[in-house]
C-alpha cells in the first residue's frame, strides 16, 4: 500500500501539483447566457486573472481532475475501427494554455492556438491512446463526429489536427483512455474548472482568482472547490489509502474466518478419536507422533 501511495505522489509530481490551482465555476440556472456571451465573460476573466502577480498561465477545462465522461465518436476520412462504428471516447473542452499547464506532449500535428476561434474551422486533438486503438495509420486530417453530443450548440464534425501524449492523470497511477480535446472558443461551457499555473504558492493567489471569477457575472456565479494541486493529490491518495485499508481489513477477516473453520474441523475430528489418542499415549507414543496423527486426520478430512 505504501508503495502504491508513493508511486501516486511521484507520478503526480511530474506536473508540479504544488504550483497548480483549480477552481470550479458555475453559472446559476436562472442566468440565461448564450455561448457568445459565456465566451466573452471568460475572456475578460482570463485577461484579469493573468494580470494578477504570481499567475503564470490560466486555462479552463470541462472538469478537473478529469473525469471519464464518454461520448461515442465516429470518424470520416479515416481507416480503423472508428471509421466503421462509433467508439467510446472521453470528450474534453480546453483552452490552448491547458497543454502547458498539465504537461501534454505533442507527438504529431499541432496543438490549438488563437486561430482556432469560434468562426474558424472546428478542430480537435486526440491522445495517443485513441490514435493507437481506433485508427490505422495517421489520424491527422480525419473528421471525428460525436454521436450523442451533450450540447446541440457545439460544432461538429471536428478535423483532427494533432496527437498528444498524456502524463498519468493527476493523483492517479492510470494512463488516460481514448480522449478527444476541442478548443473552448469553439465549444464554450457555462460550467467549467479554471486551472491556474503559478510562480508562487497557489494559495497566495486563490482569493484574487476567486474574486475575478465571481466578477464575471456578479450574483449569477458560484465558485466552489478551490483546491491546489497538492490538495487534489492528498484527497486522491487518502481515498486510495482508505480503499487499501478496506481491502486489507477484508483479507484479514477472511483469513480469520478460514482459520476458525479449520480449527473447528480439526477439533471435531480430534474429539472423535480421543480414546484412540489416549491409548496410543499409554502405549508410549511421543508428543510428535500424536501431533502427526492429528495432522493426518485433519488432512484426510479436506
């Protein structure tokens, strides 16, 4: 268990959790905002947040830590399983700065840039797990189409322009499954997680970031789960430790029950032959011989 916890911390350290801040932002249900207005509000927030001393980069993602919410995607102009039938794929909306904040490595094509705005051609970047599992040959240039899109406002299909290698998810020992990333400008979301990379301890800028988020739409914004990367890792490690303790306790309980069962069987068979054992001892059988007889009786009963 300790080895598992240490590996979790070591893997998470690759993306520097001590300089990461995550804040969940929610628009109230009674705040009717169009995609264009949401995008405008977030852009003003990004500019103000980036100007805060100690802030290096600001991004946004649909939810952080990433959760495995799957869409079923099919591809055109491609070869592979995804070209013939829809395949389960994680779907995430991010700002271009997300790549540097979490440490995605570009292995083919390009990442998003400022040219991927709302009027530009819809584009997507996929990870290596998706490229290996669903495509034969290069996926660059393929057009991926979600079959059950969660928002009818989002454009589709998206043209694949890049492939990235993902580090192990923060606080996790697991590699990411097949995933599609699309730019926030082309699929703005009302509710999202703001990610901030800092040059100072993130708690020093947390209050300022939170205030700027609330000011996007005063009275219509709720800010929750203000966490540093270290907080996220600690929570996930604690959960892993709790699960490990439960498994250990369950194993010990099973061992105890099994031991009691074996003891009961041995005691029962021994009690049935107490007279024979007494006679053997009177005739000179040693303690070792008697124990051997008990073991022989016990083994024959299983």
